[in-house]
């Protein structure tokens, strides 16, 4: 189990990873709707409407309040920026998973002390998380409003939950 000092360092680096990824995605986000799915999902979120298959009610509900905000930008651009935030969150979760994974694999039971988030493990995990964030597929979905980036957030949350369960398992 990670000590409090290690947890604080992990949170700090995770926030830095998320901020770097989100900042890059924000600079490269589409300023308006894009072709195919993004147009339908942006319209669905902007009007609280129904999107076509595969559909994403949760994404529509998350996007609707954002599309109503009176920013100087178009609602579609705000929604595309939101996709960048979700992708940054995914990158941070990948970092946290990568930091926690060695303690489980080293002991086999999850009773390890965790790796020191200030050392080489933290640097490797951060670089790995940013490499994942800037991969072709992730970047493609991080700069436009589609449900695919929300799927990566939930996948990372499921993996983190499984890892936490393994650490606490008897």
C-alpha cells in the first residue's frame, strides 16, 4: 500500500501529466464540428437530443451543460475542449496505474509498499502515459467530441479498480 508521502507525489505527477496532455489537446482541438461522429454528438449535446448508433447518453448529458456555457467560442469547440480534458484524465489514470502496477507484480499479493514516485519509476510511468496520450488513436479522439475518449476514461477506471482490488485481496 502506498504511503501518504508517495500518494501525494503520485497525485502531483498525475496532475502534471494530465495538464500537459490536456494543454496539447486544447491547442490542437477542432474549432467547430468535424466529419462523421463529432457532428452528431455535438448536436446531441447542444440540443439534449438523441444521437445515432452507437449512441452515448452519458456523453450527451455531460456535454449539454458545457454547450450552454456562454464562452466566446462555439459550443462545438467547447465540447472538443472537453474531449481534451477527458483524454488528459485518461493519461493521468494511465500514470497512476503504471506507478501502482510494480508493487503488485513484485510481491504477487499486492502487499508491497509501492514505488517511489520521485524516481525513475515515476519518470518512466509519466513518459509512458504521455506516449499513450499522444498516440495516433488517442489523439484523434481527444481533439473532437465523440464517445470514444469517454470509453478510455472508463477503461482506465476499471483497470485501476481491478488493481486496487488485487492490492487488497487476501
